C-alpha cells in the first residue's frame, strides 16, 4: 500500500519560489528535517506548521492535503 502525502509543504514552497534551504534558515531548523517534511517522510508539529505558513505567507490550510483528496484516492 502506497503511503499518501499529508502535507503540501514542497508544493507550496515551489509555488512561492522558495527552497527547503530557505525554509530551514527561516525556521532555524536542520535542512534534513525540512527535507523529510517536504517528502512526507515525517510531519512537523502543528506549531511548526503554523510557523511554516507564516514564513511563506500562506494560510496554514494550504500546507495540508485535503481530507477529501485523501479519501478519493
């Protein structure tokens, strides 16, 4: 069974012409940790998700895959 993505961090970063490295610097996090979030191998805590949204300038909901999308796959 294929693991379904939970977050859209990588896509939202790309939409705003930002990189994993940029995000790691903004949050003062390790680049490997950010990379694992972007590949959905690991999920950030909700507080960190809020910080990510603020850094990029988006609503936190844009960082998450819709439950409707998950259930239709």
